[in-house]
C-alpha cells in the first residue's frame, strides 16, 4: 500500500533518476571517445572541472523536465481504480487510471520528454562507440586493440542493459503490442535495477588492487 502523494513522489524519483543515469552514460561514453579517438587532447578536454560540469548537467537537466511530467500528472482527475498492475508507481501505470480531456495531451508531452531523455543521449552514445570501434579496427597492434576494446566493453554492456529493455517497453506501449504482466514487470526490473547492481561489480573487478586481493584469497 502507498498513499496518493507517496505514489507521485515515487514516480518522480523513478523517472528522474532513470534520466540522470541516461545522461551519465552519455558522459561516460564521451570520456571513452576522447580517450581513444583523440588521446593527445584528453588531458586538455577531460579535466576535473569539465567532468564536474558535465556530471552536474546530467543531474540538473532532467529536473525541470521531470517536474513538468509530475505537475501535469497531478493536474489530471483519477476516476478509475486505485490499484495499478505494477511493482512501483510509474507514469504509464498512473495515467492508465486517469480520465479527462487533457489526458492525451499529457501522455504525448510525457512521451516526448521521455524520448528526449533516452534517445538524445543514446544517439550520441551510439555515434561515440561506432567511432571508437572504427578506431580500434584501424589499430595495427592486436594487443593494443584487445586492451582498448576491454576498456569499453563494460560500458557497452551496461548501456545495453539500460537502454534495450527500456526502449522495447516504450516501443511496445506505443505500437500497442501487449505481453503478460510478469514479462512486463521483469523487463522493468531489468532496466531499473540490473544496471545499478552490475555497475559496481564490473568496475570492482576492473580495479587492479581488488583483482590482486581476490586472487590471493
């Protein structure tokens, strides 16, 4: 059980933190792009101040957009069931219980904001990783090629975990494709929890000190 206001609060943080993660993945891809494609300019382009600014932007940029989604959802009337078929409160589930003439407008605006927060970073991420792969394929040293690819593989894996299930759910809802409730919840948990859970594990095993400690044990 969750209160009406608590459900909207949860919805805000679910979508806000998901958007922050999307822009953070963009920052990580940008870092790898500069490091591999233009390595000589890396110390100039990637400084602590620039990273601080980029990370701050990743936290700030989604905030007003998610506030728009929140206040528009709050402006609607909810005349249907107070039970949603979801493991947490999200925008799609809440609006399925709403009614009124403005419902379609609110849904379209929310979809546009969601696509901006997902597809704009994803487009830049794809461009950066395609450029990185092209540079790697042009390397004559096979050992250097493997080492460079190894630095990008964890980020590509996490990016796929985050974007692929999320994009599938959004596209399925848009085209009217339906699947069972269990599959839907599984997909949502997959893109909501798994990237955050896998992230520290991957980067811990990439840290040399931790690898040496585990090997000794």
